[in-house]
């Protein structure tokens, strides 16, 4: 069976240029700002004719072509587009993976080519379709990934189809680079005068391993099929996968939901047989124009309950725009449980504890909120930090939902909200709670501290009156200051000085608790120690007491 | 004969189950506010002095509404609402959700401060930033969840309507959960069981006025001045008379600015 596998390697030869400047006729390049200046990471075809290539400095390239147009590199966009192309390629075979070495895709088309009229037709189709979207691609089909890769990258013309067993003749004249060597390995080969694959083939293997390392030999064996190599598929095959192809394409949302609920039943039945619960469910709706609409549901705990899944799906699809009409209808629906967990069996005993059912209720609530808002409810995590805004972090409820109960917070050092300067020495937070007093902290904290205008009697004292949000407050009572030092041990290096000549990152804060004449209670701070850290300390409003 | 015996057994089991359920059932009727002033006066207003037949102030399966007198009173109103929430939820989960506007204007709940009010670290859930419409949806869903002890909803604008609160009331009534809403006074009357108007008062007090109490007599409109009973702070306010020993005090010790 191994001998009859067929792989297609597609290489997007001008990938970054294609996606960054698709319709640019002038010489153009994609640049990345590095510490040493701007460098080219790609150049379009026009620029390449002028001998401009990736890796050059921008200044060098400008000498060659003063009219060069530059585009900043966008790696995120590149990844996004590559994902889209990979999803598109899924139509040829379910087994599509990214090329780990270059911008490209690897397709395992074993047993798929005849559906598209043979390998030649398939490759032509792929290349022309990509060309229509202004992506220049080189493709090759061979019995091994290595051979297909070599031909896609280094064959004089593409697309190439290499029949089984002819790897040797086809690869012999190619450069050793075609073996997917690292820069270091390639340099070594060149040192030994091994420019072409035929040169390597002629050498005795034992000495090759000694001189070039085992990596080169492995690549060679992979190309010639001596060592098996497989694609890491984009969509891992799953056991729990149900599909429905309706007789007539579906045109209404209600029908889609109806079919989906039937699919859920099938899926749940499969899960039930395997004793597993779904943790993640992916739904793919394929429209007649081959557009794919994917919806994923993440679940906080393994689930086999069809009604719950249907409810979540309904909520999720409510927010999804699907354009359906006479011409655009859904012709295929797929549902798969891409993540599953072993379902712990519940025993319905005489004394079914209420609590069990209740926990389930909370978990279901979290699922529904996650499905509708796209984010799960969060719970606070107290951290051992000094800066008040960093003490609490809200983390989404994930797998071990409330169980085991959160014990950590009180164990973590809680100096931030104890009073570090208190004369009684080091007091643990537990002791604080036992003693019944905690450092005064507001019940709500502004997302960003807001600068305020303050009038204080003495520069280091508490404010006398202040203006916040265009309103003047007269301070009647004050407590403080409570000094909170910057976290030098975990702080980013100070940023460049701002307009006032201050460094922004780390200043000591003096917090004051104030009550105004109406009884409103505020928590505000002076940023920076007077004269020691800053000339003109600013004041910020940070929180509110009940 | 055997079938009759087994059905008898089944009946007995059902009976026992029902008995157990009765035992396990939480107090459904409601709770008091925990402020003796309020509870006592409302008892008097109800005209019943015997504690056995008393009607609790905060009924379960209802929506309670806390209104800040002015916008600046919102933190005080929130503090009072947290107090009520804790009375209702006891050790059960508290779910806090607020609109993005409220977050922008007033910020997010801050746990170290809430700890002082008695909120437990592991009983707090926070749903951040749903849109105004989703906020109502979250309230409704959480209100229908039996495992949430009390839902606390905060909005900074006129997001509530009679219809919305009516829906929420029906929802919590069905699931016998309780909800506390904090919002500025709305255009229209709301379908809530109680309505409290709260403003901040000097020296860490709240001024609380009961504006509405469904199906019961209202006491004469006379606000309560309440001092929240939370854990004392590590350092306290300077009182206006105790400026004797300022010289010995450390830098961070209380200061006082009123003569």
C-alpha cells in the first residue's frame, strides 16, 4: 500500500508579494522593519526582474530601482490567507497540511485524483484556479512528499507529474537544495562540492553520514521513498463525524436547524456508544457555490445531551449571517466532535443529590453564555502583585469548572492588598482576614486611571479639592497615603521619556482614600514621589468605595 | 400481589424522596436585609410582631431594584446592592454582569475591595461586557439557573424597561432565583418587587429609602442611615477630633483636614 501513495506539493513562489501587493504592476517589495533597518522579505515579479530579491536591505534595493514601491509585511494576514487557501484545497482531498519548510501546501491525493479527471487535470485545475486569484503557484505530484517538493521547487517547468518509481532519474539533476536542506546542511554540501543530488547519490552512505550528518540522508531517503513520511493534516480525522447531503439544497434557516438537530442526534448516539462526551463541536455548512460556513462550539465539560447542543447551536447560528436564496442553498451539512473526553457515568440513585444537578445547571449556563457572547463567564484570580490593577485577573471558566474549588488565591502572597508598611511586620493574608481587617480597597476600579486636577495643601499631602469629569469635589476626610512601589522585579523596562521628561512605566504611587462633602468616597493616587521621582506629580482617579 | 407490593414500595420511596426534598429545600420565602433598623421597621409596618409569621423583606423568586439618587451615588448604591446580594446568596454563586457603558463609566468589580464586604473568592462569577441587549439575555439566562444564588446586574443608563423587568421577574419567579439590579432611575415604572433609593452619606454611611414594596405596606418615607458592617480597614479615617498624636504618626497614618 505504501508504494501507491500520491502526494501533491503546491508551492506559492511569490506568496508574500502576491498577497501584499496583488495588483501592483510597478516594481514593489514587502519590507520588514528590523533593528538594523528595513529589509525586504519579498519582491514582486517586476522587481525580481531588476535583480531585487528578499533578504536585501531596502536601501540597496532602492539603488537598483528608485521607483520601488514598498508595502509593510503583515504576517497575520499571510497566515490568514494561507489558512483560507488550505481550506479551499480541502475540496481535493481531506488530507491537507501546511508545508513546514516553505509557503505551500502538501496534499495527500491518494485515491482522489480520478474524481477530478486524473492527476494532470487536477494539477492544472489547482494552478489555474490559484492564478485566477493572482497567486502564482508551482505544483508537482509524485509518490513521495520529498520528490514532489523537489520538483515543485526546482523543476524547470511545472506542473510536473512523476510516475511511481522514477524518482531517481527525475531528481538526479536537481540541486541538493531540492532535498529540503537547512541552510547549515546546504553550506556543508557545497563545501564538499556536492552541488547536485546525483553527486550525493554517488557517495558511499557511511561517509555521507559522517560528514553531513544523518539529516541529509534522511531527506534523501524521504525523497526516494525509503523512509515513510506523512502529512500533518489540517483537519485531523475524527471518529465522530456525521454528514448529511439533502436531496434538494436547503434554502431556509429553519430547515438547516432541523437537519442539524437530526445530525446532533446521530452524533450523540455515536458518542454514547463510545462512552465519550463532546468538548468541541464543529459544524460546516457547504453552500452550492462551495462557500463553507464553519461554526464551532466549545463546551465547558464533556456533553452527550442532544437538547443542550441543539440549544447552543441555535443561539450560535442566530448571530451568523447566512445568505440563502434560490441560487445559494446549503447542499451539504457536516458535524463533527473534534474534541471529546471520556464521559464519567452518572448514577441515578435514590438520593440523587441536588447539588450534582445544580452544578450541571451552572455548567450549562456557562456554555450558553460562551456560545452567545463568544466568551465564557470569568472568575477572579488574585495574584501576588503590587499594582492594584494587576492584582486581579479575570480568567474564563474553563475545564475544571469550580471543581476543585479555588483554593489558591488566599495562599498566594497578597501583600498588595495588605498594608506592607504596617508596623506589625509580615502578616499573612489569612491573618488579615482572621483579624477582621483588610487594606481598604475600592469595590470598583476604573479600567484606566483617569487624570484629575488636584489642589493639595502641601505637595506631599492629601488633596484638598479636586476636579474629576468636570466636577469639583471638596474633600472632607482623607486617609493615606498608602505607598505602593513599582514592581521592579516584573516590570517591563521603563519606556522612553514622555513629553514632560518623565519615564512612564514605573513610579511610586501614593494612594489616598477620600470622602467629599456629599459622602462620595474615592480612591486616587499621586503618581511619583514629589521631587525624588518627578517634578510635577500627576494625580489619577482609580476607584470608588461603596 | 407482587405488583401491588412493588407499587406500594414505589409510593413509599416517592414519599421519602419528597420528604428529603422538603428537608433539603433552601429557604424559599426570602431573607431579611440584615440591617436591624430596616427589618424591624418593616415588620412593624406589616403589623405583625411575632417573628414566626413575619414576612421577609427580600423575597426569593423576585427582582429587587437599587437606584442611586444621583449618578455619583452609584458606588454607594452598588455597595448596598452587594450587601443585599450576599444576604440572598449566602454561600452560593454570585453572578455579576454589567453593560459596557457601566464598565466605561465606573469600571469593573474589584475583588480585594469586595472581600471586605464579605464576598467569597470562589463564589464570584463575572460576565464582562455583553452588549445592552445581551446583558438582558445574560440576566435572564442566569436568573433561570438554579445554581446561581443571586444575580447582580449593573447598568449605567436607561437600559431597563417595564417589559424587560417583567420578563426577568417571571423568569426568576419560575426558577425561584433572585436578582438585584442596580440602575439609575428609569423613565417608566419597573416590575420589581422592591425598589431602594440609595445615596452616599458622610462618614461611610448609606442613606437608604424604600420606595416600593410589592404587595405590602410601605413604612412612612423616612430614610435609614446605615453603616455597612464590613471588615474594618487596615487604616481608618481620621476623625475630626483625634488630631492629638499626629506627631508620632507614620507617613501613611491617617491625616485630617477638617478643622
